[in-house]
C-alpha cells in the first residue's frame, strides 16, 4: 500500500498538491523563523503600505505585516484542522461503535445525530461560538459538533457490516467478550474509512474556521488567521486587493491540496472507489 501511495505522487496534480501542503506545514512549524516581522505589532505610520523590502506583501489597516500574518495564519489553520479532526475521529469512533454494536442504543443515538445534521453546520458553529466567546478551544468545539455525526454514521455502517461476517458470528457464538470482539475484529475495519474521512474533516475544519473568522464569529481579531485577514481587508479591497487575495489564495491552495491527497488516499485504501471515479 505504501508503494502504491508513493507511486501516485508521480502524477502531476498530486505532486503539486503534496508540495503545497508540505510548504504550508513547513511554514506553520517555522513561522518564527520565516516571519519577517511580529504579526501582531501595530505600526500606524506604516498602515496600508504596498509591497516593499521591509514588508514583502505590504501592510494592513493597522500597519501589521501581511506576509508574517499569512505565515502565522498557517499555524492557526493547521492547529484547528488537526485538533478538530482528532476530536471528530475519537468521538465519532466511540459513539459509532456503541450505536453499531448495541442495538438498544442505536435508535436513540442516531436520532440525536440526525437532529444535529439537520442544522446547517456553519449556523450551529456560529451559535456555539456566540454563546461561549471566541477562542481556539471554542472554535474547535464548534467545528467538531457538526462534523461528528458524519463520522458516527460511517463507523456505525462499518460495524453493522462487519457484525454480519461469519468470523464475527462465530466469535459471538463462542462467547467472546464484547470488548475483545470490538478491539480485535470490528474496530480495525474502521481504520481505513476513518483515515479517508479524516482528510475531509481536516479540510472542512479549516474552511469553517476561516468562515467563522470572516464573519466575526471566530477567533479574536488580533489572532493572525486567514479568515480574520480577509475580513479586515474587505473594506480596503479597492485600495489593496492583496489584503484579501494573499490569504485567500493560500487558503484555497491548502484546501485543494488536502482534498486532492484525500482522494488519493481513498483510491489507495479502496480500489473499488478508484475504478468508479
């Protein structure tokens, strides 16, 4: 499987997506080294400046360095994306296993999940952030809650499918304890689908965080995130379009790269889906 995954990197679009994502990750890890200025330092005398040797991408309405804020914004987006993905996978796996294995709890759990899915994710996230205030932890929870039901439904379907397999039925007839049955025979079958689903949750989390920040319901304005930058720059678009374009291009490239690599992982782990696509 690893050889097949490496082989797919020879494809042009996949290689470009891989390189872009690696650059974004490297920028997030090396932000203090790559940033040329303090991303939160206000300099009224340098506000709304264009590209210059001191400010590679210009400055915003508060005189903050746009390039440094874009670099540090990668750190915020990756933290939110990774944190929300881990929380969604862990909660979705736990709840999905309970719903798929214990028939008595299935109906109750799935009706709750259906109720959450009936609410648009962005509206639910805005409501949660509005109630508790903007912070990275609050945004993570606001992103996780709408995404968990999708993971639960995925895990539940896998557990229900595996439960009808002959070797699982044989283990049940031999009196194998439920924890042993789940750990040895059922949960391992959810790993591949969860890896694929995790890539989509990662991209969705980054996009939702940017949307919340753009609408003023996400992270505090002083935190350098791509959504905050585009929100603050929209009033000066005609004067300095780069205030929106620079973070917007990086955000779009990151999301596209994650989705492309997610499709590759899906095709490697599930060859049947590759043939259909």
